[in-house]
C-alpha cells in the first residue's frame, strides 16, 4: 500500500501538465491564501456581495422545493442585518446561531458576517450541560434560533447569560405556530423573543457599509470541537482564515463553474460544510444544495433532484453510501466531483468506480488550526499539498511529543515514513486558536528548528508521499504501541473493512495487565444477517493473519449492533476505549484472540481473571 501511494516523477509530471489551463486561477488562489494587509477589507460578507453582483440571477441555494438566487439570498441577509443593527448588534458582538440545515441558517450567517459580528455556530445536537458550556464560553447577546430547537434553550437553566434576545425563525415542519412558541418562551424564560419574519419584513434590501469595515483578524465564526471526548471548546475562525479557505478551496483546488451545483448533507455548524464547501461554491458563483439531514438511501435521489454535479463529504459518509445495496441509480446522477475529508484509502477507488466519480478533492484542515492541504492534482489516497510551511517530525510514542536530536532540534522524517504534522505559526498563517487562550497555548511547540520559532502541534500523523504531498494516517492518540511496534488504528480499520461481513470497524489500544504498551481491540458492526459464530471467527482470524503482521492483529473483538459517531461521522473511540473488555460494563459479545488455536474465543470471566493474574498472555 505504501509503495503504491508514493508519488513518482512520471505521475507528478502527468498530473501537473493537466493543470496548465488553470494556472491563472491557481495563482489567484495562492494569492488569497497569503493575504497579510491588516487594513484591507475582506471576508464572507464582502465576497458574497461580489458574487451577487457577478451572478445576481444565478441559483445560489437549493433546499427541498426552494430556490434562492444570489440576488435574493443577499437581499434576505441584508434585511436581517439591517434589523440586527437597528437592535444594537455591532461589530465584535456574539450572535448564537441554533438552526438546523435550512436556508435561514445561511441567511443568518451572512447577516451576522456583514455586520462584523461573530457567529457562534451552536451544535444542534447538543443539549443541557454541553449546550450550556458552549453558550457560556462565548456569551452571545442575541440568538437566532430555529423554532424546531427552542426547547434546547428552554431546557437550560436561565439566565445562562444576562438578558439575551431570541429571534425565533419559523419552521414549517413544526406544528406549533410561531405566536404560540413566542408565548411559551415568555412564560417559561427571561428571554426577550421576536418573530424573525416580522422583524425583517420592512427592512431595506441594499448592502450595508459595514461589510467594507471588516479585516483579516476580525473573528467571523466560533466553531466548536465535535466533542469526541470532554466538553466542547470554541475555535476562532477569522475573516482572514475564511479568505484563505475561500482562496485555497474555491480558487486553487476545486474547479467548479457557475452552472455546477454542490450537494452537502453535513451539518452546517461545522467548518467542512459551512466554510469549505460553501466557500468553494461562492468562489465559482455556483449553486449550493443542502439537506436537513443525511440519508444514505435518499442521497443519490437528492443529487438527481438538485441536478448536482458535485458533492461534499466528511468522515465515513462515503462508507455509508458504499454499503448500500447496488442500485441502478448509482450511475444515473451527474456527480463527477467530490470535496471533503476523511475518505479512507480502503474505499477510495471502490467509491470512485461504483459511483462514476472523476475528481476527489480531498482536503485536510481543522477549524481550530492554521494549516490546510488540498488534493489539487487529484491523486488517490492523499490530502494533497499545502501552501503553508509544515513539517513531519518523529515523535516519542510514550509522550506523543516530538523527538529532539543531539543539537536540540526536531527530527524530520523521510519520504515514505510517518511523522507528526506541525505547521509554522507566522504572519501569513497565524493561529486563531480557541476563545480560551490557555487551551491554545497547549498546542504550541517552540524552538523546533531554530531559537524562537513557533509551530502548531496538530496532533495528527501523516505519511510523506513525496512531491510535497501527504497522506493522513491517524490522530496521535489513535496510534498505539504493541509488541515493540507502532500500530496505526486507521490502517487496521481499513484492512478489517475489507472483510465481507464487516459493516463498520473501530480500532483502538487498551491496557492489559502484565503487558507493555496497549493491545489492539476492534469493535465491529456486522452486515445484517451475519454473526461471528465459531467457524466464522476462525475464518476472520485467518483473514487478519494473511493481511497484517502479528503485532497488528487485534487481541480483543467486540461485536455491537451500533457504533456511535459524532454529527460529522467521527468515531466516538474514547468511550469504547474506556470500557475496553470490562465484562461488568460491556453487554456486547466479546472475544479474545487465541494464538495457539488461531481463532477468537468467547471472552469469559475466567479469561479476565487469568489476565489479572498474569497467566494469560496476549
């Protein structure tokens, strides 16, 4: 696999020649990723207004039976912005946005961005403690909240923050009238509530002058970590950072045209859909189709309905589509382009071949980071290259921190090897970090290659494929050491997913008494109608032995009916890792690898006792 993914001179030159017609656009994209004039007006509001001038009658947004042109969407956002300004919202104020995927969410974001206020993109799946934490981190003075999510706020202890204003946005799917909802708010809380439709009804539709008074370092979004472990943190994404995404994705990487439509089902409170996919669409003056929620069975029907030519993806969304039974509709759509992140090498070419995809613009980035990679040249199994200065460095597996050589500097890895991704913090690529500055400081590495330099520890492991291209391997915590060898959980997952009866797989390391390092454990969700009976367990063990070295074979197997994920399809590994093989906690079927019998045995209390006593070796 490694040798196949390394990039050679002939392949690099072939792909490079294909980019020649796009050189002017690529150079413009590179320029936008390197903006450094702090007095130059920039940002989401200004760029959308330019798109509305360029293509006022072009379709900007599609949702169910609704169609908004660029001119219409810009006018709606202006009406809301005028109302917010008349209500006292000014540059630097925080506005909480709690709306499911529908047009009003993007209208709200545009309106707030035009004022230079900050959109706090509240997670629509959060409730109670997590939601309260997210709100308290940024203290919004105003909320734009969908009627469908009012109870999320009403269930919180009030006041979470002093005297907030709620602008309630009507939801056609909610049976209660807006008037009744406002009455409930008045009865049950101290919020001052307003009706969104009434608030904007008589407001002007022209652009505001505030869009021209927004600069590189002004915050645009607070985007929260997905919460795979612990409480959420609010990452700061400035208008300058948005411009770098806009240039890097919309101009440099993805090659959309005005008549293209990109369909995205991911939640818009995260950066992949909101900042990456939407900025790519705005840059092309193309159409953005959204869905309130993802449906694997309905996905390609929606693509046909919206005449989509491109799709956005994240995490294992592609895996969910691939495990659907083959259907005629798989090739009836017009989609040829994909933009997103997290497409696993194990299914990369399978997905392209089955669904007729020609271009996979995989990217790497994080809303709380300062580095981005783009697969501009459409290689397989890579996140592409980065305009940022970055390095891949060797780390100590125990401390998970970079190794220093005798001279005291970090050690770069060689082509084909895996290292920790670190990115330089500079004027061109500053680190916006979190609202909590102490959390930001924890991620900064100093004196890496020279005295006084500063680098971001991304916490991600990458492989150097050569020619400035990298391949995502794992989060640092998702790799573990066993039998004196480093094991990548994602690579093991990729192999296990090749087994016919496995639908989903999560691999992680667990502590075992009287053993050094961590033993591999895999939680599996099987295909419907299959199980791990005795003969099947033996076949599964044979498959693993034939496809991976002994140290990489998971020592424990857990078979479950459902694997929990975050809203962006990230696996919730930490809970599984904490539960490990504890028979008092885990109700699912558990199995332990038996190297003598070359199979997996049912894990029993006697095995647990033997592990504790040191009489059973893994």
